[in-house]
C-alpha cells in the first residue's frame, strides 16, 4: 500500500488536489476477474457504477463484456447516440420527452431496451410517443427478494411487483398483444446477494447470518427464476436475453442455466463496500485525493472537503474511507465534512501542508458525481484524463 501511495503521489504531482484517479492496471485486472467468474457468460456493464464514457468503451472492448445496463432513459439515449449499440435501461422511466425521442428514431429504438413491470408504464409510453411509431424493445423485471415466514419477512430491495412466474407470463402476453412493443428480455437483480457483504469486520455472528440468508436466497431464486424464464419463453419464444447478478454474485448467478448474461460494474472500481465479501477480492482502482490544509495539533491533520457520502441507508459504511497513508480515521465528532475533514491517527504527524490523503468512496460510480475528470494512471504516470458524466455536462439524476 505504501508503494501505491508513492506511485499515485508521483503520478499526480503536477496536479492540484482535490482530484480523482483510476489505476488502469487495477481496473483491467478487476475486469479480467469478472470475466473469469462469469464462466463464459457475457457481462453487461452497469454504467451507474462507471459514469465515464472512456472507461465504458475501454471495458467493452475487452473479451467477455457486451452491452450496457443504464440507469435513466436520457442517459440511455445519450449513450446510444454516442455509438453504444446495446443499452438496457435497468429501471422504469416516466421521461415523456425521452420516450418521444426513442419512438421517433429507428436507430435509438433498435439500440435501447426499456424496463417494464406494470401495464400502466405501457400507457405512459404510448401517451408520450408524440406520433413516433417505432417499436419499443421491452424487458420485464422479476422481483428477486427472499420471502420468509410465509411472506411476513422480506429480504431484498423493493423493485418489481412481478414475483411469480405466472405474473411475468401475463405481462409478457399483455406487451406482446399491444402494437408498438416487443418483449426481448427478462431481468432480476438479487441485490441482497450481490450487494451485501458477508464478512463484516468484528461481527462474526451477523456475517454468518448473512451467509445463511444468501445461501437460502440463491437456492430459492434459482428455482423461481428458472420457472419464470420458462413461463415467459412459453409466450415469447425468441427471448433475446435473461440478465441477472451483480459484482458480488457473478459466479453464483452465472451457474444458473436460465441466465444468459451477468450485470456488473462496481467490481471494476472496487469501492470500499466490496471489502466485506468472501466470494472475491478485487484491487481498489478508483481513488480520490484531498489536500492537507491544516495541522491543528499532534496526531491531527485537516484535509479540504471530503464529505462525499454514498446512497443507501445512512450509516458509517456509506462514508468514504481514508486509505493512504494507512492509519487515519475520522474524528467521531465531525466525520467527513462538507468543506473540511479532520483526520486522526499517528500517520497524521508525517503529513505536511499540501500533502495528499487518498480516499476510497463507499460506492463506485457516485464518486464521478463529485469530480469532472478521472486521471488515468499507468505505473507512476498519468497517461490520459477522461471526463466523467459530470465533466461532459451530464447529470442524469
């Protein structure tokens, strides 16, 4: 780790902090590991976890990756107009202007697939067409949550209302019978498996409970997903894809016969939330640096800014973590601040005004909402600088 710090400091010595980097050697190694774990099934890259077109192009040029999973319809259209030919929107949209644009352009309509889990969404799309007659490609979403104790306990994100195979088959029939729409795919994101670490530091009992839950969830979902795919294929024989998984569950989801492709993105950057997994180990690739601007006393330095919490249920695990030099921690009375962040620890005494502290964000792509550029590091040099979505003037959420 100390060698990485020296390397990153040398690479960015000509730049002023705050700044963000992506270590391309680590990024490429993480990509290789995702492909290995996918066992021959293609990986669709989750753009929300990358949020940089240059890096999306880089990973999609590698064997084993195919297509993008986007997060808003406006982003999907922008990516398709930028040359990405296979974009799956992972969430339903109510963007009427974007639907009108999609329905009016054959190239866009052929490149973008939208998410539907309710007939009312079809009504919204038809009202938004504004004369556009292009066929809309549709993906149906399966609710992957684990229900325990007769459904009284739910484990998993509240996403689609479509849980049972018969419900998916019925919606497939509704879509197929409606002019201007075609079902091409099925998706199920098991976030309670793919996005929850099972090795929590200092919490062995909870870690074991999570592993037991995830084992039960994988078994239940594999059976139900297989039945759902069979039910939908009975209605739509030429279903193009079945998408599942996430960085934390790549190998388990890829083992399901019903799944044809895997979704992953965070595993390219490996943010701090992925330190708590037994299923894989990645290399931190995306970091940001804040400059030391004060030395308030022994064992304390203050860096500029740094209060970049991640989305999700509020908690300490949503904060960035001071990474390099090792041994720094937040002041519990202040935490990560909006404009300044005190850091405690013996390592603070070796830092001078103007030195950098390197942080890891809790999640992946959200870092790019704070910086307009990523400096791409190879060895101890910055070899390129790539704009983030923000740097291209694109803030989709």
